[in-house]
C-alpha cells in the first residue's frame, strides 16, 4: 500500500505493508532519530508528533496515518543550528548515552506547546511515559525548565553553558 504524509514539512509517499508500524517505515526510509526500544510503546524512545500530538511510532499502525502531518526529531534543528529544546538539553548535560533523547525532546516539545511555563510537577508528569536509564532525570527536568524559558524568550544561555552577555537597558551601569 502507499501512504501519503507530510513528513517534517515535505509531502512524501511511502510504500508500506498494512501491518507495519510508523517506526518501521520511518527507519527504513532513513529517519533514524526515533529509536526502537521496547516495541510496546512503554519507553517513549520512538516518540514523534502526528498531527501535533505525541505518538509512539513503534505501536502506531502506518495504515492509520495516511494524510497525516508527521514530525520527527530530524525536523527540529541541525548540528549547527539547534532548536532551543535541543540546545537546552545539551547546555544542561541532560543526556548521557542519547538513546532516549529524541523521544524526550519530542515529548518536551509537545509539553511546551500545551504548557509553555510548566511547573516541575507538570514536567515530571508530562515526561512520565518517557524512560531514561542513564540519568537521574534531574538534569532532564532542568533542561525542560531552561527550554521553556528559551521558548518564552525569558533568558538566553550561551551554547557553552555559560551566561550570555546581558543587553544593557541604558542609563546606569549594571
């Protein structure tokens, strides 16, 4: 069967078996950001956005997404121009092995779209279905809080993790 979707902003047509998952089709076609973890939807490693909602690609039947808008981690930024969420994860050392990070970042993106200034409790709840075996989650929580600030233009952090120079408001020396 053929599946027509908008993938990361580009119309694409893929050949697929009716029984395949979205993750199978994505990975076979070079979109390897979403990771295969549990194949049951429990770990969140394969999280992508389907019509702006987070979905577990490993359990999403590809036959159900014809005509959908799908976004993967590949749509967010590049190595030279990170998305604010990606930059916050890097700057806060919120990754170790990196296997869960694409799913964490995609889930964070959905969380921040729905709740632009989440509390720590809302962050923990929003990411509760995404597992990480390497970190203690604290740096991930810090990264999400930092990303929320970046997305809301409240503060800027330099890519080396240090404070970015503050703009002068004029008048007195700061």
